[in-house]
């Protein structure tokens, strides 16, 4: 069966939550909320991870492309505006070198352990770019890891994918931040119609 991409919405949130819970909340119980901050309606420290994320989804300030295999979400790619996702790694270094902030950023991937190393992260990335195009397009920046040559890295540590995956998706390398993070950029045209 072919995989289907769906946006993270109140309707798809239960499938997203099932995937997160299958993996103990992912990334040490983050529930894909690390890059988010408080909103006018929701203060992060007042909620547990799942409830905080659900509130952001309902508010319309949490976006992700979900990869579905049947009724099950098997991966996601989180994206949004810098206002929605302000908490990036090496932010001071990123901000110091940023000359033209992009309206979109991609901050996080997660793939079910039963589907890793099969191209599902790339499906999620392509899905996110398609959803960005449908939302009007624009420049997208992301911060994938650059893997050390010859060194094997567990895919569970690659929360924002790899430079190679982003290059294959047409992103351009801009610069390094931190020890192994990169800044990569691509302009997505608005979807027709």
C-alpha cells in the first residue's frame, strides 16, 4: 500500500499521538514540542507534552506533514514559521549570520522505528514542502546534521535529517552552525490554484 501524506490537524492528532506514545513521547518525552514556545493562549509549563502539542494544533500553530501507512502515522516532518518554532539549536549563532530570515522553517523529523532507513523521512520532507506550497510557498530554511564521513550515526539521533537528504530535495547549503548542524535553504513556489 502506498503511503499517504496528511497535515497535522485535530482530526489526525490521535494518529500522531499514537506514534509519539509508541516511542515514549520521542526524544526523551518531548512530544515534538521542544521548538515551540508559549502562545497567547497556552503556556508550555502548564501542560504535559501531549496536551501542550494538542492545544497548539487546535490553535493552528503546530504544523507537520504526517506519513500514513493505512490508518497509522509512521513519520512526521514538523514545519512552521519562526514565530511558531523559535527554539532552534545554536540560535545565537544562526541569528548572528542570518541576513534574510525565511518565512518557513523545518525543525524536526520522527520516523517509527519499524520504518527507519526506508526513505520515509524523505517522504515526510516532500510532504511538508507540498503543504508549504499549498500555504503560499516561500523560502524554507532547515538545520540538518552533517554526518562525519565514515562515522555511523544512529538514525534515532537525526532529529532534523541529514544534509545529504536535504541536498537531494534541492536545498542549498549555506553555512555550518554548531558542531554538526548546517543551515540549508530552498524557495518553494506557491501551489497552482
